C-alpha cells in the first residue's frame, strides 16, 4: 500500500516538474494595460503601454520620480508583423490579459479596422472583451499621456468610460466583440466613443502633472465615431450620442435639466428607462415607432409652486417627456444624416419580415433616409425628495414673513 502511494506521489511530482518548463517568470512579463493601433505611410503602428513594476508598487528603485508605465511602438505591413517586431526593442514577453483599452487612431479608423478585428480573433493572447476607443489623432500619442489621479493611464481610460455610463449614459461602452457583432449584422453600423485632449497636450507627458491639484489639461470623451462596416464615416456630438443611447436602450442613468414656464430650473434623475424601437410597415415603406418608459426622481428645483401637488407633478412629468422626446428626435436625425443604422432596424426587419428585407436590402440607406419616426414618452416621477417645496420658495416665504 505504501509503495503504491509513493508511486502515485512520484508520478504527480514528475508531472508538476515537467509542466514548469514552459512557465514564464513574472519579471519576464510585460503586462500590457492599453494598446494603440495607428495607420501611417501604408503601415500599421502598434503601441503598447506596459506596467513598470517598481512604480506600480508606489516605489522607485532610484528613490526618485518614476512613471508607472512604459510605452513603445513597433510597425509592420501587417498588424501581426508589427507585434512580432516588438521583440526587437522590448526584452519582456507581452501579456495582454490585463489590457483595459484598445485605442484606434483616427487614420486607422478611416482606413478600416477589419485587420484589427482579424488579428484579435485569431490571437489566443488577445481578449475580445477589451473596451475600444477612437483617438482624436494618433493613438500612440494618447498612450504617452498621464491621466491624474490614476498612475496607469490604460486603467484611467477604462474608468472614464465606466463613469460615463454610471453617471450620464452619454456614450456607450463598446467591447471589441460587441463591435464585431454590429459590423457583421444586417445593419452594419456601430458607434464608438472618441477621446480627445482639452488643453495643452505636452503637459500630459510629464509626471509633474501629478504635483498639480487642478491640472489645466485633461482627457475627455468628446464625440461618437460612427462606423459603417469597418470604416469610420463620421462623428456625432455629445447630445446626438445621448439621443442614440435612448434609441438603443442604453440609458442606465441620466440627468434631465429643463426650464419651466416661469423660468424656474428643474432637474430629474432618470433611475430606470425602458425603450422599445419597432419598425412598422406603412404602405410601401416603414416608419419607426419609439416607446420610452422612464422612472425618475426630482433632484433639483427652483420652482415657486407646490412640488408635491398632483397637478404640479403632472406638469413636471410632461416637461420631462418633452425633453426626452427632443433628445430622441435629435439622435434619429443624426442617424439619418449619416445614412447609417445605429439602431439595428435592418436586423429587426430581416427577422420579422424576411421577404421585405430582401426587397429593400440593396437600397437600405435610401429607405432609412425616408423613414419617419413616432415617439411616445411616459415619465413617472417616483419621489421629490425630503423637501415638499423648493429651497428657493422656502427662502422667499421667510422673506415675506419678515416683512
């Protein structure tokens, strides 16, 4: 019995020892937090942002100031060739499991990113769940920037996307896999957030920016890059992108601010939004029916009326409905202007009316441009907060009592 257990133990040890031969030491890994793809002079440029271990731990071996990441670029006729050439100037094995963001340069986006998608789906190291952004310029320049207060810029870019979704829903968070699904669908269109710099770019390249409490230059989301298949064809503004967020049912939380009939300012916080978009046959063409249901809270008001009265609540709800409808129509108008189908209407028509889709498929952009939209919005104000009246009204009442 003892001999049998000894034999099993030796076999297990031999398997463990044999398996360690292909392992890579942590010190030999270049952990990539962000990757940039550019197109220049007919070649692909791939930029890597890798963690510098001493700095990421908050210490520097020299005792002085040190960046938390290292950035370098390689180029090639294909993306794979550029990745291979990274070994000519980098001593570490690149590890992509912790890549937060894939940044696409403007020229690469205009050229087309089919080769980028192909590389990611064929590589066993790359992750299709990586978040994607389009740079307002070259991606490699953005990966050199410091983004206070984060020490790792790649993580900071990912954080900006997440906070946008949690606080305003102005832009969608798009993973590479989601983009691939939309590009290969009948609609063939997708919107990807654009990142830009507000201020003097050179200041973001120095670690001295961390010594400032309020840096004069910042990275920010500033548009929605619109792709038809794999090529960028245009860009939407922040307000137009918000309209698309409504139309694609991507509103998680949003703020609605509007002025009342007497100049008072009211602000609603959208806690829940359910949007149904249906293409309906009307004669020889289709119309788009949009139904929006919203649960909201009153977050701020300067109204002099009784906010808790049923009649005033109905007035506030109608005003909020008008604001949402205007945002939806603005998004739809932008979608028609670029003659793209960011709403996925082609997919729905193909699924429900395959014969109709076969007839209009070849002229889909023209059909889309002729469609009318009908928007129904219902807002339910669930709570007005702890104050029954606005604070402005309370102050005015106090002044009247004193006089």
